[in-house]
């Protein structure tokens, strides 16, 4: 996703800059990645999982809100800060 960012990538790598994307951008990028996996003959299409860690912890849920091909979501540290789970569901358009 950061390949589309025109800021200082070295600063991003070193943690001196932030990269923020919208839930719709996450859905778009993750859908593109999923489409790529689904096009590969060596991939078991029934066993694809999506994973998010820390600040991207909730990204698999965003993908799963628009794509049903995901067999499992792996969420580490959902990075929701002050948001209650029901607020995350409502604000990000996730199925309830």
C-alpha cells in the first residue's frame, strides 16, 4: 500500500512518519491482493486467510466486509484505541 505514497519512505520505515489510509482504500487494496491470490493455481482457494497486526489489526475485518472468500481472519492488537467494538462495526461498515 505504501508504494502509492509519495512521502519519505525511509522516514516511514524508521517510524518518523505516518501513513494513513481510509477503510475504503484498505478494502480496495486487500481486494486486489485477494484477486491476485485467487488467480494463482498453486493457492488453495478454500484456505486463504487475512491477517492484520497492530495498527492494521482490523484490516482483515474490512476485507471480509466486502469479500466472502476469506476462510479466516487473524487479528493481532486491533488498534482501535478508544473505539468500542460496536463502534468499529458501525463506522467501518462491517457486518454486525
